[in-house]
């Protein structure tokens, strides 16, 4: 069963704008991970944030984690057309469980 | 980075036949591998957790006699879809964790698109 919910379900922005995706979950976690999936392909790991961390950066990515609210957000700054993909959060307790995902479309 | 190889990438089979999908960790040893199923435009649904040398743990609602999982070594897990039916058509993805650190990212195979005709 899926534990995470993500919003928005779909997001369409112009190149250069920032994209923010949110993820909520229900149970306690060891860490939370964000993945990207291009259509019909496998998943690519983007970033991992541990339960005792509040914010993490990696290049144009910024992830926050609020364990009291059981939520996380992924910010992609200065988006590019190549960022068009589906983005999933995954909560990591004993197993990796994925949220519903956000379909991001960046228009050039 | 760590690599997980999944084979085949695409397979078409006839109803009633069985299909085996392999998942290999190429440069690390994986105590645990996970099998997911993904329908078009939906998220990944965890089917089962595959543990090396022991029986797989299946998620609720997943038929263990239909989806046979074998994890015979630290680098290989297989998923066999038995007596396949058109409703089994889906995208199947495996992932593996490095046994030296179970609390890090999982590495994913490229997926297998199964079409049952």
C-alpha cells in the first residue's frame, strides 16, 4: 500500500521558473528520498534526507523535511526543459514506499 | 555509482505462459531487493521484498503463487510471472540496496515492460 501523497499531481511551468513539489506521509521514517522517472524508464535517485535533517541541497535541488508534519518538499530552481519527468518521494522505514508522484512539464 | 541491471527490458508473451525477469546488482552485494509494479501514469506499488537465502515477503494482495521470487545469491533476484494473463501486463521494476549500508538510497533497474497477449 502507498503511504505517501504528493501534490500537485501535475505541474506545468516555463523554463527558468522554479518548481515545488510536496509529499506527505503517514508513518515514522528513517529517511525520505526523492526520485525522478522519465517516461517508461527506471528511476533515478535525486536526493536523500535523513529524519534528523531539516534541509538539504544538491545542485539546483533543495529538499526540506518536517517530521512533525510528516511532510517534505522538493524545489527545483531555474528549471529546464530536460527536467520534464515524473517525480516521486519515497519513505524509508523497513521498506521503500513511494508516493503517488508529480508529473512535471517544463515548457521551453 | 552502483548499477542494477534488469533483464529483459521488454517482453511479449502469450496468455498462460510464464515469464522470468532478472535483477542483478553489478558492483555491490544486495541483501535485499524489492520488486515493484507500475501501471501507466501511476506510482510504483511494492509487490514484495526479496531477501537473499530466504523466502520473499509479499505485500497484501499480491499472489505469491503467481509472482514467484527467488533470491539465490547476493547479486541476483528473479521474478517469475506464472500463467500470465493480459491483466498482468505492466511495468515491473526491481531495486537493490547495498548490504554494507541499508539506510542509503536504493538503486533501480531500468524496468521490464511485460505485455501479455
